[in-house]
C-alpha cells in the first residue's frame, strides 16, 4: 500500500505540477504582456544564468573588453595614458559583473594578459619585454608601482563586500539568499536550488 501511494505521488508530480506551472506562466505572460524567456540571456550588458559562473557565460563581456582594447591606438599613447584607460574604462566595464559573479581564474588571466601587452607594447596580441614584476606594477605609487588595478584582487574585494552584505544586511536580496541556502544559524542546507551568486559567498 505504501509503495502504491509513493508511486501515485510520483505520477502526480510528473504529470500535474508542470501543467500547473505552465498555466501560471501563461497567466503572468498575459497579465504583463511579456514573452517567455530562456536562460542564459543578457540584461543591461550582464549575463543572467543559473549555476556557478562558467567561461561561456562570461565570454560575451570578455569579447567586449578585447574589442575595446583593440580599438584604441595604444602605440600613440604614453604608458601612463594606457594605464589610465585600463584603470578607468576597462575596470568600469567589469565592475558590474565583478560585483555579482566570482570570475574563473582562466578568464581573469586572459584579460590581465591583454592588459600587460597593452601597457608594454600598445597591442594586446604582441608581448613586450616586462622589466618589472606584474605584482610590483600593481602596487601603489609610493611603493614603487604604477597603481594598476589587479583584476584578481578587485574581484575578491567585490566578493568580500557581497559576503558581508549577505551576512549582515536585512535587505530583500540577502534575506532571499539566506532563506534558500541556510537551514539554521550554523547549518547550511545540503540541497538547494542552483544559484549563480551563492558560490562566491559560501
């Protein structure tokens, strides 16, 4: 008898719940006059997707950075002019995505490689002779560096900021994320819906 009831519940879940959800989605579409979208998609230049950030979801933004770097006449600019462009335009390009997603190491390394090439040669595809260590160049001016923004550190800073907001804020986004992944004060849920934000805060 128990096995029969379990089988019936499974059948009801498979057959009826998707149908009810489809009805609900159809009503919302009619009410708001919106179409039914499919993930992933771009919103205001930012990729919206489900799950942990992967290279394919961030590639469109990386391609825009590459296009921006190649459009500048780097060879006609001074080194400080190139650095200023990187610290303002490129970092600003990435700020919104950095504020939400934990970027993969491989993509950050690729963008930083373009940045290094752009600084030394003015051409992102042409390697120059680096006379100073990259970590030294990214240090403040008073420490002998050029104050270039390190993208890996920048992404980690946004990550820590988001973690702090998640831990102490009472805004709706923080409360929603807590409800999805935290079971009690010191215990996380073992199973929860896939999230593109949670992987960087846990």
